[in-house]
């Protein structure tokens, strides 16, 4: 993953495997270089939220479109296509200008000058591109969408609508919360266990140094054999690996998948994180389109 910067404060992250394709453009926005102030002065919030003003968001979106190059020869901006995200595996095919709001979490198209976008602030943005058929897709994969196999379904939709061969598809997994910071409950591990034979490889147990049983061990003695409570561990889910495995299972070559290194929760100076910032945060965009 590389960074594209034309202004000192507005950064767009890009994937090297997609940069090589001259027929498309793409990018993952970051939090700086905009006109919003609700989440810090000069923030590039690209989502309509209760804390920010819509004119600011619209201005930010224009800045982002110009930064990724979504402008035609007459300096007119491309159509920005998004969905009202519901944490699902619903995917829409875009064939032209939209007359209504789409509801779902995935978009595919082979129509030029339509910038497909998904909004994130911890969830996983996944971009797909098929150089042979010149078709693209953008997908929003939180834990619910991942559990519903949205990116695996996305590969299937490219194949169904455009005749894409999975082995030809290039994929980029954008900035999201990584396993280091994504603590979940036992019930979520059980859900994944019921769906994926490799689920055990997606979870890790991390020792909790802040647990009460560690800070005050005497309080927990003799509660159950052999004389102590449950182990002081937290369960962490690797959403990046979960989506990478889905792509591989769908037939995408491992060498055609690129993953961004930055964790949203670890890098709130660069990225928005819903979890780290307790919901008081903006939205980033993952975007892809055909020239």
C-alpha cells in the first residue's frame, strides 16, 4: 500500500496492485485535509453524521473526488455512487445514474466514470478490479457482512454479471481495525465457528493485564477448582484475515491481494476509528472507478 499526496494535509492511501491498472482509479481516504471541525479542525469527514454539517461533507467529498482524479476533461466531477449501509451481504449492480437510494453493502459496475464508494470507520473496505473484463466492485465488511460472506459473494457477482474469472481479479483490503485492537465476545466466535472451517485461525486470546482477577487476585481465590476464576484473557478477531481468506476461497490468487498495514484504532492521527473514539468520529471512504 502506498500514499498519494498532492496537498500536505490531504492523504489518500492506494494499493500498488491497483495502481498498475491504468484503466481504473481508486483510493482510501484518511481523516485530514478537509473542512470539517466536528472531529478535529480540518478533518475530511465523508459521511453524513449528526455532528457534522452537510455542506462540509459535500465540500469534503469534492476534495476527495479531485484528489483521486475522478474528474473528466471538462473538470466535471464523476458521479459518486454509495449505498445506505446496513451490515449485510446485499450487492447492487450500477448501470448508470441512480434514481433512488440503494440499500446494502456492496456495489459492482463496468460503467465508466461512476465512482463506487463504501464508508468505514473500523469496518473493512474491500475493492475488487478485473482487468480482463474492466469491471470493479466496492464492499463494506463489518463483522456481520464478513459473517455473511459479502466479499466472497462479491467475487461471485462479478463472475455472474461480467464473466470475471476469480484468478484474474485484483483485490485491495483498506484501512480498518486490526486484530490487535478488535476485542469481541465468545458468542461471536461461536457464530464464526458455525460458518467457517478455518474460524479457529481468525481468533486469538490476549492476556488482559487490566482484568480485576489480575489486579486483585485474592478476590477470585477458591471460587472454582483449582482455586481461581476464569483465565484473564480477551478474545480478538482478525477481520482482515477473515476477508482475505474469503477472497482466496472464492478463487482470487493470494499474490493478487494487497492489505493496508494501518489499523484505524492504532492510528487515529491519520484515520477515523468508531471504537477508539467511542462513536464520536467521522467516516472515511474506499473508492474505485473506471476511467
